[in-house]
């Protein structure tokens, strides 16, 4: 870990600041939208637009990097991100915000692709797993820390938007000035979606449902808080607890994943996440129970992402694992685009209201649990000692991080195989 820090500290520092800026702008828009009188449905389209841009960026950014190089792509996308963040309070219109979110999502996706390929280049076979784990920790720490900055300025003014823009601008300085050399860039051609679905139906269906769950959580939690009348402190705490749960429970559930039938664990984790959403829907009249619900939902969502990837890998040859990552991210992205829109529609109805936030998450969690239970009756699972290991990874990552995680899993499996062969 110390070796990773010494070789990639500038990248990790820059990405930490970048995640603070990204986490801040997402929550800030949810609060500011309520102040401006935007309807819940309008805000759902604003939040969904980020995932439209993110999905597009994950497909186009690799080609941009091949054509003009990491540094130019990095600098250009940084400029757009900073500019859009400044424009938000100037153009307080749902359509303008939606277009800005498409740009922001596209740019952040490209930035992640660039930074994660740099991180992979800075690591070696011995420490690549530690480097990716540290990167994931920095990501979540940045998003959690961002929620405290929501209290620094008045969300009805300009100050907080300026802070987010400054953090993003500063984040690129250590990366562009300290990291050398620029890595070579290449990505694997993805598997077709039909091949992926035939290989792992649960992996594909689960990733689609999880995309909707995560995007609702990431995009609409602040909107929910503003709609039910939480204070600024309560909203920032509520949003932060989702990510605290993800950090706390990711590794214990990953440890369990390597020691049990992953389908059973996926079913149980999804069911617990659904129960957490029911707690928020039924008992969320008290702030304490809202925090309990947020911790459970966040703590189940991110581990499910890693679990579904690891489960899919169990049915793939080593040479196909990296190719499958692009398809899984694309499926997850499709679900993510729909998540905020459906959630916003539910929250905007007179019959359901704000509870639609938790109702949507509960419905998708229980649907995933039910489908996992069904798949357990359709296929015999391999013995636990013959399945691959799990590499914790969060839904905010780009295809590059996914491919790096796949490489770590492949290398671990091959090392274990080499160790066992003499015996």
C-alpha cells in the first residue's frame, strides 16, 4: 500500500478532490431545485441526464484518448466540468440543467477513464489490487466529505457552486503536473449483450435493476430530503450515510462472497436492501429511521455491484472476463438512466408522494432477490472452492476500473492455480 501511495499519491489526491466536487454538485442541485420550485418530475430528468452523459462518455472517451492523448482529453473535460458548475446558478431552468448534467456526466466519465488508466499504469501485478482498493476508498471518502461542504454556503446563492467548480479545477493540477509518463491506452472489445445474457442471466438482470437502484439513490436522495422538509444539515447527513454504509459493508460482504453460493448471497443482500427501503417508507417520519434506512440501502447496493460482477465471472473463461465488463457497465447504465425518471414520477404523484423514493428502491431490490431465488432452481452452482475471488468495486467507476478489477481477479486465480499444480 505504501508503494502505491508513493507512486500514485498525486492521482489519488486529485481524484479525491474531483469526487468532492462531483458529490457536492449532485446534492446541491437537489436542494437548489426545490428552492427554485422545480417539480419532482423535472428534477428526475435533470438527475437522469447525468447517467445519459456518463454512459455516452464511457463509450466515446476511449476513442478520444486514442486520438489526442490523455493530457488533452483531461484538460478539455476539466474545463467543461468547471464551466457547467458555474453556469448552474445562472441558468436556473430544468432544460438548461438537464443539458448541463449530460455534459457533466460525459466529462466525468471521460475523466474516470483517463485517471483509472493512469492508475493502472502506475501499479504493477503485485500491487494492482491494493491500488484499486485504495482508489475506491478515495472515491467514497470524497463523496462523503462533499456533503459537509453543503453547509458552507447558501444553496440559494452562488458560493457553493463556485466551491464545487474550484475543487474540480484544483483536482487536475496534481494529476497533470506530477504524473509521468503518460500511459498507453487500450480497452477490450466488449462481448455482445446476447452472449452475456446467455452466459449469466442473473448477472445481466441484476446489473440492470441495480443501475436503477443506484441512480435513484445517487440522484434523488437530496431531492427526497428537500421534498420532505429536511434541514440542510439533515440532507447532507442523509446523503452521506448511503456512502458510509457502502464503505463499511463492502468488505465483510465480499469476504462472505468468497465462501458461499453467490446466488444465495445476492438474494439475501437484495432482500435486506428491500427491507431497508421499507423501513424508510414506513418509519421514515423520524430522522433516525431515515438514517438507518440509508445505511442499509447504501450498504447493500455497492456490494451487490461487486457480487454480480464476481458471479458473472464464475461462468466466464479468463480471456472473456475483461470483454464482459463493457457489457455489464452498459446494462447497468441503461437501468441508471431510467431510475431517477421513474422515481421522480412516483414521488410527484398525489397518491404516493415522497415515499415513492423508497418504494421504487424496495420494488427493485425485492425483484432482484426473487430473480436470484428463481435462478437457483435453474442451474447448478460450482463448488465454492472452484469459484473466483471478488474484487470490491463501486458503481461510480468507469470501464477501465472494471477491466483492472477483472485483471486482478484473473491474476489471483492464475497464481492460485500455479501454487496448486506442483501438489
